[in-house]
C-alpha cells in the first residue's frame, strides 16, 4: 500500500498531538509553456518596463508578438517624441475620465485596471468648440419683413411682380379646379349626385276627402274591450248621443251579458279609457247599446240608409284585429241584402236586411261605423263572408252592415225600455224554389197567432209581404220586421199552385 511522500508530523500540544501543515507539492513546469507564458528574464513584477515591441527577440525559445503595421502604428501609436511607455492623457487634459488626475495612467486609480499598458492607442476627448472661438462664416443679418399694405401700397414691390404673382395664383387655382372636376367626372358610374324632384306644395286634403271624413268621424268611433275571467273579446262602437250612449253589435258584448263580473272598457282615439255598462241588447238583429261615463264626447252625425244606392262611396271605421282607428274605403255593393247568422250561445238566429259593401271589414270591425261620402253614419258593420273554415278568414270584399234606419229605431227602444220587440207573423218557414213558386214555405203555424188567424196553413208558400217580394225564409223575416206591431199587412200566398192574398194583423215576437 502506497504511503504519501511527506506524511504530516505530529507536534505536542496541551490537548494532545498536533499535526503540522502538509508541504506544498509543486509540479514541474514545461519549458515550452514557461517560454510562452512566463515573465521576461530579469522581471519579477507584473510587467517588464524595459520591454518594448521593437525588441523582437525570443525568450526561452518562444516568439513574441510581431510589431504592428507601420500604417496602424502611425495612426494609433503614441505621438512622436513620447518616450513614456505609460498610456497618458493628451497634454490639454480634454476629455479626462471623471475623477482622473491629468498626467496619470488611466488604470492608476479609477480607470480600467485591465487596460493593456502596451497599447498604442491614446484616449482623447471629443472636439468641442471653445467659447472664444468664432465660426468661419458669419450669419447674414435679416431685413425687416414687409406687411401686405407695404407690399401693395408701399411701392416696395414692383407692380409687374405683383401682377405676375396674381396671374400665377389664378392659374394655379384654375388648374386645381379643372383637376377636381375631371376626377369627379371620371368617378364611379354608380355614384354621383342625387337629384330629387320635390313637391312644390303639401298634400291637399279638401273638404269631403277621405282624410277629411276620417278626421271628423274617428273621434266618435271607440274600441271596445270585454274581459270575462281569463277570456275576452274586442270590437268597435259608435257614440250616438252626448250622454255617452254607444251603439255596437250584440256579439261584441255577449260575454258580459252572461257574466256579471265581466268588464267592458271603451277606448277613445286619444287613448282615454272608460268603463262601460250594457243598456240593452237585441240578439235577433245583433245590436246592443252601452253607456260610457265621459263628459262631452264627440258624437257622430246620423244619416239615412234609405238614401243609399249601389255604387255610392262608403268608408268603414273601426278596430279590425284590435288595430284601433283603422279606415278602409269601398262602395255600396248591394242594398236590402237579407243575411242570417247563428245566434250567440243559444240566442235566436240573427237576421236583418243588410247593406253589402266591398270596404275591407275584418273581425274587430264589428260594431264600427259605415259612413257615406259626407261622413254621416249609414250603417253598423256586423258580418263578413269568408272562405275560411269556421268563419275565421279575413275580408274577401263581402261585408254586411245593419242599415242605420233600423239600427237607430232599435237603439231608441233599447235606451227607452232596455229591450225591443219586433213584428211577427207566427210561422216557421224555409226557403223553397219551384217552377210555380219561389219564396218561403210554411213549415208550421203557431196556434192563435197572426198567420193562423188569417187562414194561412202549413205548406203554403209566401211570395210577398206588403210591397216587398219574398224569395226565401230570411227575406220573409226582414219583410215582416219592416212593419209595426199591430199593423195590417197584405200577404200573398201560393196554395196548391193557386195564388191568393190574405190580410194579416202582425203580432209581437
């Protein structure tokens, strides 16, 4: 087992043996490396002050750094005549390192301690113009600036020069305008200036125009809302009296007649909402009167339906599908058109002599106004003929209104008595058409009724009541209701192919 060459020796101590330090082992140095990296001969310090780059000699068999090229030495070497090997500041001390004393090496105190003292570069400061130095060329003094009046009127500038300057300005402006015009003309063909032909005057609304009539009539037409529990309905109505009486259709307020808790609300054109109460109804003619507690309402003018003729212009005003204050225009398509419809919830069938019109009437127009070309009320809109199933379709140009002559007579009776009675013949009839007769055939006769007392029998066909021709059962009903209760009316009957006329004293339904 190998032992270390110089084992540590023990020294006596107060607390026992004490080991001495191990001797330092210094390996041998390669002569080639010593020649390359060793100090020069005779030099014990960090640098050889006697060594210069010119002494290009070999030391210990190694080659020294070759001298720099002459051009570089001349450009970056020390100034001529400088014998010092130390890197010094220039004599003027310009650009000295902050805190560095002039004349001392850069690395002597706070400079770079790793700077090679053998470098030929000399540090110098930037070139700074001294305060007492003056520029080579002096700035030319400026003259006083001329104002516009001095230029134009001070005779400081020649008139020829002014004229020439003005001409140049005009030419430049004209050239700019031409260029802009050319660019605008050559733009996209889809863009350009929009030329709008505006009307010289506003829309004319002459007296008697539809706009004028609608303006006068609409305030007298109200929207009617009926709420009964979770269900409800809507329609229209017409104010016919300053005390707040409104005429409408029975089917518009029929829910309220069956439910005492139902609420009826009338909505005026200005948005005013008012509660309404039922005054009276007539299910047989689909008419009803309600009263609204308002002060000084707009009242519609009442016309005469008997003065109408097919082709007369009429206007319908109401709230179709809840769209308030809707105005539509049309003509009277036919007069004395008997129509019938099923009653509401067990009520008797509705039958009346209607005004047929092609003015657009839709659900919600019911109870609204049909006015003539003067704005006078001539009918109460009630029914429409549709092509949809269940009567849910819209207008196809066949609308029916209750003539105002009949509507006002019934309304007066409802306001006075709360109910109305109609003239009655005391028979049940059905429509019939044959080679020998066309009219209403009697199905049964009420015992002790007006027809039975006049000798009318079952199977007879009624063809005329008074002066009105009867072609079906509906026309028989409306022909009888044109007369008063207790009035004696001649009735033409066809029995077994033989016509005969009997006088009937009409009774009450």
